C-alpha cells in the first residue's frame, strides 16, 4: 500500500506522455523549454503535467538549464580554521559590517550547548538577520526560488561556500559580512562567482553591494536631538573598524560641529545590548549631566535605556535616546525608541534583484545601490 | 582575461584525469563513490581533485546518488490562497504550535514595506526561529549539508513545498508549524515524503516530531513561584488551540491545584510581547493584588514586566514573573527573566538527525523525541 501511494505520489515522464498522447521526447522538450515545439502541443503537455502532478527532477533540469534556481544566503565572519574555538569565545565582540550585528550570544552561553554553534547563535540573536532573510525570501518566492542558508566564519567554511557555488548548486551568493576583515568577498570575486554584499566591504573589492547613507542617518539623529533642546550630547558608536560604525559616528559629530558642538564624548560598543549598557555606564560616569544620547543601533539604545533607568534618569525627560535600525528591538524597548530607520527588508530584496538581474557573462561590473534613512519618532526622544 | 580567470576557476573532469594520470571514467567512478576502484587509485584521484580544485557538478552528482544533500527547512502556516492579504492583516494573532511563535509583526507594519512579507517578517521577529535555524545548521554543516529556507502559509506555497521535495530538490523537510490548523504535515505524509515536525501536530498525523514536556515545564514554574511564597497567582497562557499552549496551562493549573489553589485566573495571549502586555493589563485590572505570574513564553513575560512597572509594581518584590523558553528575550528583559528553558537548538538538531538517520524505504514509522525542560533562575522570580 505504501508503494502504491508512493507511485501515485511520483508520476513519471511516461505518465505525462500517455496523458498527453505524445512521445516522451516531446514531453522532455516542452519541460526543458526547448523551442520549436508547436504551441498547441506545448499546452497539451502542460495540462498533462498538471493533471498527473508530474514534477520534473530538479537535478536533471539543472543539467539542461545550467541554473540551480537557488541562491546562497551567506553570513560570513573572519575567523581562520584554527580559531574556531577562540572565535566562539571572542564572539560576543564580533563586529558587524552590516550596520547591525552578530554580536550578542543568544540566550547566553547556554544557548549554544555543544559550543560549535556560537556563530550561528550570535547571528540570529540580532533581529537584523531575520529582516535580511525576510527581504530575500519575499523577493525570491514569487520567482520560484529559495535561499540556501550558509555560514562562513572559518576558512574551511569559506572554501565550502566557494565550492558550492562552483558546483552550480546555487546561481550566486548574497553575503552578509559580520566582520571588517572578512576575506569572503575577495574570494568570491577572485573565483569569478556572482555575489552581492549587504553593506560596502571594509576593504576595497570589486563586488556589488547595497548600503545605507549612514552619515545622513546620523545627521537626522543629531538634528532631532538638537531640535528637542538637548545640549549635552554623547554617542555610543558601533565598532569603528566597520564602515557603518565609522560613518554613523562621523555623521553625528559633523552635524553637531556645524552647530558649534566641538566635542562629543563617544563610547565604542559592539552593536549588542550588553555593550550598549557598558558604554552607557562609562558615559554616565564621566558625564553625569548629559541630556541626549545617540546609539548607533537599537540594541545598544535599549541597553542605554536600561542603564539610564537604573541610575534614576527618566527617558526622555532627563536624557533623550535615539537609536538606529528601527528593528523589532525599537518597539520592544520601554520607552519605544525614536530611531533612524534602515529599510533592511527592502535593501535585502535589492541585493537579490541585483544578483538575479545582472547582465549575462562573467564580467558584469560591480554596482552599488544606496538607500536613504528616515527618522522614526517614538517616545524615547 | 576574465575568461582566463574563469577557466582557472572551473577545472574540469579532464583536468583531474590529466593530473591523476587516469581516465575520465575512473575519475568519475571515484567521485561518484562507485566501489571496486583500487584504493591507491582512489587516493591519487582525490589528491588530483584537491590540487586542481575540481568541484563536481552537484546536479550531475545528484542524478547519480539520488540525493540532493539538502534539507528543506519549512515554516508553515494555515492560510489558503485567497487569504494571503487577510492573513497578513490578522498576522499579529497567528498562533504558534511550536511553543514560541510567529506572532509579533517585526518593526510594526513598517517592517514589511510592500505588505507581502508579513508572514516571513513575523516569523523572524521571534527569537525562537533563529534558534531553530541555529540548531539545524549546526547539525547539518559538519555533514556538508545546508538548509533551504521555505515558507508555506498559503495553499499555493504548500504545493510548492511538496513539488520541491518530489522533484528531489531536497532529501526531506524539517517543518515548524505556526498554526494549529496547518495542513502541511498531512500533505507531506500523504505524499510519502520524509519530514519531521517541531512539536506534536495539533491534529493526529502519522509524522515524526520532537517536542518538549510542556506540562513538566509549567510545573517547574508553579513550584518555583510557590517556593518563593507567592500565593495570589495568575497566568498568561499561549493560544489554547495549540498543544503547547494548552499543555503549559494545564501543567501550571494542575500543580497549583495539588497545592490547594483551586482557581487560577488566566488571560490568553498569542506568544507576542504586545499580547503579553494586554493580558497583564486585564489580569491587573481584575486581580490588583496578585503576587506571581507565569507567562507561557518570554516575550509575553517581557510585556508583563513592562506593564507591571508602568503600574508601579516592582518585579520581583511585588510581583514575581516566570517566563518560558529561555530565549534571548529572557536576558534582554529588565529584570532578566527567571524562565523555563526549552532547549530549542538541541531539539532542532534532533529533528535533523531524525530526518537523516531514518531507515531507508518509504515506510519508516513515525517516531517522537521528547525533551525535558529546566528552570533557569534569574532576577524576575
């Protein structure tokens, strides 16, 4: 009975040919998109495919079309093979080139029983990555494609990604790099493989990317705090070896300098809530009279709000706080965060579009698409 | 020059044969794992593969091995085709069979510019799904396999998942269902496809699953609150048409009944922070003297803490709060949550193991693996 059900569940090319009243060869030509088949016959075959429920073997079709109809979605880091353990330990400090980060270690060390999972656990502890997946999936689905999720934080894992793409298992890679020193973008371009990055690579590599106008975003935060009347401002920056971290700090400082604020205290964080708490403690200790804080992402802004409350400061009455990203963390925070919106879903969809719409041939020039940030005003500032 | 690089990047079977000094046929047999090849020659070929960097075409290998070396990771819902829009609207109320849920709409409605992405956005707004991905990836990676991420909340999307598996694009499906009425488990078993669920299906289907002893977890929460001296207890339950939601409520009530507490107020939530806030408001309005709350997941417990603080109640001094899951939300909450740990990563890895280790043949009996919860004591209770 099980075999009956199975054969009912897996109709063959012969079943389709019989239902359509044509030869197997004709069915095969229609399915593989070979031209010069009479349109009426094509229609008959398509109906027979539909009636029988026939699903052409994907591997066989890939051999014909030379397309995998799959895209690799790669989250990469910068570790080397021997560093797996060390990197897992140091992982809480992992920087994120992508504006938000892979920093926070999930449910703490307990979240990664076995230890080997630290990198993946850190990655998904940040709402940023879920938004990337959302944008990619929403673009690919209507096109009948699905992302293959890969992680590449060691040299061996990077080699696996390159081999996977070379094998034709995916038609290209969408890469979210979590580290300024990540060698993967360079490896992909050297191998002539199709790839698009989220965020400009820290080191110059001829590879396409989408990014945000980070300085403009930080300017929006600075102008909002000034317009509220804040005069003793400080900032919790992201990691400064990451372009997005640097650009947000520069945009904030430059805007304030144009308004006469020559010196702005800065405490560097790592895009995690914990690092935001530690940075806020340092800033408060040295500048107890501050009245406005710009944190370079929402997780750090959430941490800052916690610490401010613990020190008896009301947000926003005593200290106004502006975040960056407009992730789910901004809404979960009390008070809900005023923040600079990074349209991560739209940016991720654009990555997929750039990858799939690229002109044929291996030598497509690298291109970039820069998105504009937007201020979202809620209760924290 | 680009062509040079490309040819350097894509060595052929011939290159391997030349480097190894054997025939193409021999290389092919070694690569495809055909037996009766001299071990010494196998080693020579493997070295030549390594030296040349040859990557066998995956589609071609799949045709030989009849394996995709890929697993579909499916997040499914219960919508029908015509309901896509309606379901997206109602999405904030989507229930989660998996213990935590797909409820919260990411960064609000703004997180899903374009509208079509609501389901995927909701899914990843919950830290639960990142933990599932982590567990699956950590199990698959050492085995050279990668998850293909699919979403199936409409009848059309479900058909696509079934077709994808029938085509041999993946060797089976790991399914996280977000709705009690989800028809996907039934469709997969009817089609004779290999699949494992996270959490017992709400309706009986002969399919393998991993799950948690939810009642035992709720018992741990109840005993902890009683041991603290709490006497006026209430609970924020999950959706009661979901087995995990029902089981946690039953376990909490039964334990308290055994200690003489005949009546326990309950407010039903949807596993989202927002629904936890609303439930806590209702409970406080009707029972202002309550001194302990068990919320059926950490997001709802976080919402409860916010509302309690807004009403001037100190946690845990005035009201003790216990969550469930031990997700990243438990650590992000102020105060950090005492919670019942669900080892989601280990459970997800076990799903993958059950799928890949199943005995050959289409008629493997369904099997289940139940994990034990554990109380994690932090500051909230």
